[in-house]
C-alpha cells in the first residue's frame, strides 16, 4: 500500500518527505526515490553525487539503473572535481566509456590535468580505453592543458606516455612549449625542451615562437632556456614582422632586451610591417630605461618614424635625457 502511494507522488521532494516520516518508511522508500530519479529526472542524484564527491549517493543511484549517458557525464563531473572514489565506482560499471567527450570535445583525462590531484590523473591515465593524446574542439590535448596550467608532474607523466605528441598544435598552431613559455613556467619549459623531437622554434598561426612569448615576462629564466636552445632564431619575425626584441621593448623587460641586443644575429633597429622599431615601441609605451638603453645601442636610429610618419609620444623627453648624459644638445640624424 505504501509503495502504491509513493507511485502516485509525482514530485521527488514529496516522495522524499513521505520517506522520511519514520525509519521504516525511509528504508522502504529510499530505493524507490532513487529509481524515480533515474526514470524521471535523468539520474540527477548521480550527477550531484559525482560533482560533490558523494560515493554512497552515487552507489544508490547506480543500483537503480542509471543510464550510460548519465554514467559518462557523471564521470566527467567527478574528474573535473577530482573525486577519486566516485571515479573508481563509475569506472567499475559495465559499459561506461572512460574516454567519452563532452560538448567541447574534452575527456575526463583532459579535465584531470587541471588540478593537482595526481591520484585521479594517474587512475584515468592507466585506464584501458583512455586516449592520452585526445583532441578537443580547439585541438587542445591533455598535454596542452597541463602545459598552460603549469602542472609539472602531469606534464612529466604525459611526456613519458607512449603516443604523446610533444609538438601538438591547437587551432591557432600554438604548441605546449609556447603555452608554457607564455605562462613563464620554467619547469615545464625545461621538461619539454628535454623531450626528444620537440621543436623549440615552432611558429603558430600568428608567426610567434616560444621565445617570442617568453619576452613577455620580467623573469629571464624561461627566456634564457629558449635562447640557448639549438635551432632557436633570436631575431625571428612574426606575422606582423615583429621580433622578440620588439616585444621585449614594448613590455619594458630590460633584462631580456639586454640579452637580445648582446646577441650577434639580432638587429636592434628592425622594422615591423608598420615601420616601427623596438625603440619606437619602448618610447610609445613609456619604457624609460629601455629607451635609454636602445638610444645608446649602435645601429639604432634615435629618431624613428613609422610608415605613417608617426613618432612615439614619449621619445623626445627620453632623447633629451640621453643627449644631456652625453653632453650634447642635439644630434643630427640625417645619416639614418
């Protein structure tokens, strides 16, 4: 009779309230509550349990026959939130796909690269049927996410896994090495550079290299690693003909600028597609110490104009400081 009453209750909350009237009712109706959730609410209890790491709730929902679709999505949620026990429970279910993809093309392993729970990552990596080099809809792989997330141990394990491409490119042609260089992750960059067949000077669709991205950081550790790597062009030009020196000057990274102008193959007065030089960018962005360094560098035009005839707004002030240091009131620039 009680089960017949429960069957006529159409709202989960009503069934739950009825079940909690006393202990005997709870024991009798609790399985019915989970079965109702599976049949009428697309296993919402399982999804909740996966997201918040409630193993017992997940077990009860699974006992009532959660669908394979719900299993796959629950595995994704558990991986996102690093709930190892729930993941183990789901992986033990017959028919579950450990390499299923969500709307973004990402897998549980892909999400597991973003947090520091190595037990979860290792569990998924060791699971049969999991592709460690799967691509999402942006063509990013687990290694891509680990590199940009500065997950050093995850990167190490992936690079040691058969089938991993260390030069994988996303939709913009950006490699894990470029991602790590952009983040300034010394440990990850070092690991990637030490990997066989890695391309240290690869260009993305914007024509930028790992070295180009490394110029954006004041810390020179990553930059020095790349600069010392065989095959790296310190004067490479991107799609807009900008060089690493041009970028470093714009960001005002004095130490990087010093390293570059001390490199024989670097042109300190190179012009980009708009006719702008490193000095032009340093002056435009008010990078005083870099401006003064470039003004004192041989081969640099102290009066740069771009293709539109424009002169950077801060240049005259810094140029006067430079002239005062030299004890000169004006310098002829006709030789340029």
